[in-house]
């Protein structure tokens, strides 16, 4: 007999209402909607959202850059929440548990990529806040198998939320950069400010490249231990072993290639990037590489959470916004005025 969904909060009974900030289609503003509180199906949990960070991917979604998006949709894929109800077949999570929900919201488990342990390349994936509703809301349904338990994580909800994408994608990018001792980070936002600290703790020399005259970002980079901070069109102080591009600017690819040494690697960390201009083959020659990072795996999440215990406590810089101000948070992120991560806070139950 199927298990009956449980509830621990009066706001979440079948007659309750949920507030969601909805994108009805691309290139439109978010719209606030009152909806029935969703009920979890088999294998799902319902979370009361405690915090949801805002990602540049949410801008790409709003701009119509993600062809897999379904409409209408509730954005948000850096979710920290409390399990309120469990559908049937959910055994690993419990009501009241704090969990995170990242970008990869589901995978088929049957395609060649899933069977090879590369579920980030699944042929039939689900993406939180893109192909299924995300965390710009008071409640969200999630596949229990793709939730990340946050038991014992020494961050409050606001500071834990950016770890679910900026942290996870940044971690995957850092791993793809290999053992680079001299590491360049192009774009110094939510992901870079976290990975700079991890890389410094690992004994790497980190060089931060920002928009020209972005004194605040450069000052933050130096405060977090970067050996140098300057504009993205400035020459690197020394040849780089690898560079990670967090800024979705294609013109940075040849600049980064020019900055890495022979055999160096340029890692493109975004889900979308503007067109990469043509460049002379000489920039790529000498066995330089350009690679991309696509999505993440559950293994990435578990490894990153475990790695946090091996480095000094991260300084997670956040800028909180009320859930109803989600459109303003997107606008501020687009304008480059958010230093660290914007985080949405739903109203308390």
C-alpha cells in the first residue's frame, strides 16, 4: 500500500497556498502567483523553501537562451529547504530534514552516460528551475534521489544556498582544471569567490580577472587570498597553468588561451556563452586545451560537501532579497552590482 504524504506544517495542508515567482515565457518579467501547495508523488518530497540563491543561469532562462526550458516555470536551482512531506517509495529522507536541491533534478539512469557514471550528460535529464519548477517559491517538489542532505553542514540557510550551484559547478570546474598551481579565474562572482578560497587553501596561486574598474570585486578577491586581481583584458602577472571562465563571455576564451602556458587548459564553466570569436591557431597550439563543464553529478555534490570539512571555513558573501523582490535580484545580477551571491528569502510560514 502506498505511503500517505506526511505534513509537519499547517501552511502545507491540502487547502494551503504557495507563493511562486513564475516566468510564463522567455523575455518576460517574473509574475507572483498564489498556487495550491503541491503534493509529492512517488519518489518525491515537498520542501518548505528556506532560501534560494540566484544564478546567472536564471538570467539565461529569462533571456530565452536555454532551449530545453518548459514554460511556464518557476526558476531557482540553489535551494535549501526542509522536508515537509514524502511521497511513496521515499526511504532515504525524513520529514524535518534539511536538504539542498541543485540544478540536476533528475536523470534517466538508463542511457549510456548514466550507466557510465556521467549522469551530468544524461540524454533525458530534468533541470531544477528549468524543466521542472524550482525554488523561487515558498514550496517546491523535488526528486528525493537528487536531493543533497545537508545534515551537519556548518552554514545557515542563506549561506548554504549558493553552495548548491556556485559551489558545485565551481568545484567541478576546479577539478577539471587539474593540479594547476597558477590558476586564473575570469569573472569574480558567486562561483569564483568560493573556488578562490578553496584553491588558496589547496596551496594554489589564484589570479582574479574582473570587469575593468570593478574595484569592489577586485578588492574582494584580494581579501579572500588571491595573489593578484585586475581587469580581464590585463596580461596575467605570470603564465597560468589553467584558467576557469565563469563569465559567459566568449571573447574571454582567446584571452585566457593567451594567458595559459604550453599544455595549459581553459575551462568554460557556464551553461551558455556568447559567441567565441575566431583566433589564430597559435593560441591553441602547444597542446593547450579548451574544455567545457556541463551540469553536475550527485557524486560532485557529495565530494564537495565532504571537501568543505578539509579547508578553512568558507566566507560566503551574500546579498539577501525578499522572494517578492526576485525580479530586482535578477536585474541587479544582470547589472553586475551583486558581489557574492544574491539569495531569495521566502516569507516565514
